[in-house]
């Protein structure tokens, strides 16, 4: 069982930056692939970024590639999402997700993930 708690959301102007954090419980965090998803009002929850259990591999949605960076610190049981050059269309609730995986292949579908956080709101004003 893994519990995930996101933090770091807030209100920011377009062009600004935020860093989201996701703290995980449990002793086996380093065995989990981690992902970030987001859901805007009236839209389905969509993939943002993912990182392998070791941190050696990452993947991004095209809409955030070059602006967002996912990273992890296995000693702190935490995964991060650094968001730069934010746009109003990045406004959404951001969710952290986890699935036990020692593969170099990154799951990019919502249904691939087993554990979810409660979400943190990110609002980008124009």
C-alpha cells in the first residue's frame, strides 16, 4: 500500500513557475514508477509526465515537453514536477500516481497506475 500526498500548487501568472511535490509513504518507493496527471474542469484526467523507479528514464506529454521537468529523490520518497513558462491552459488539478514497476518502460495511461494522491490545484492567470 502506498499513500501519496501532493503539495506546491497555487495561483501563478502566465510565464511563471511552480514546483509540485508528491510525498509517498512506505519503504519501497524506489520500486515504483511515478507519474503526474492533470484534470481541468469538464475534461478527462490526462497524462503529464512519468519517471522510472530509478529516475533514469522520463517521458512527457507533448503539451508540456520543454517546459516541465519530472524528477525524484528516492532517499526522501518524493517525486517532483517543476513547471516553467506556465500557460493559462495548464490550469488544472494535478495528481500524483504510482505503480510498482522495475521496468525501463514508462506507463503513460491513467489505467496503468494503481495509487493516486488527492490532487493539488494549479491556476495560471493570463
